C-alpha cells in the first residue's frame, strides 16, 4: 500500500470545499469531506486506478472523481501525493 501525502494545495482546496458546503449545511459538509478524504485514501491501495489527467498527459499524474470534483494525484515510488481537488467545471491547469 502506498503512503498518502496531502499537498498544501490539496489541503487548501479541501478547506475551501468544506467552507462552501458548510454555508448550506455544516452536517452535510462533515459527511462530504469524510467521504472525499476516504476516496483519496483508497488510492493508496491501487495508485494506478485513476486515469491519466488529459490536460497534462503524464503517466505519473492521475485523477479520480468524487461527485463533481476531480482529485488529482501524483505517483512516485511508494507514495501518492494528492496534488489538487478541483470542481469539474474549473480549468484544472489554472488550479493545479
């Protein structure tokens, strides 16, 4: 199983998502963030499960989807680094 590392940018994206959702429902925000985080943790077992990010076309840069969010991560040796979490409607090249 690969080690999961959260980048500073991914942590900030997670906080932004949490703030946005908690404006409407603090309770749902907790559930949503927990499930999103669990999705990232699952990547540790199967790092290559995500698809190659089309905008960057690098085999070591992949993404999985959680609801409307793209969770972008990089693979290096025995570690998976969560690079960014962006809404699917956003330009990932500007956010990552």
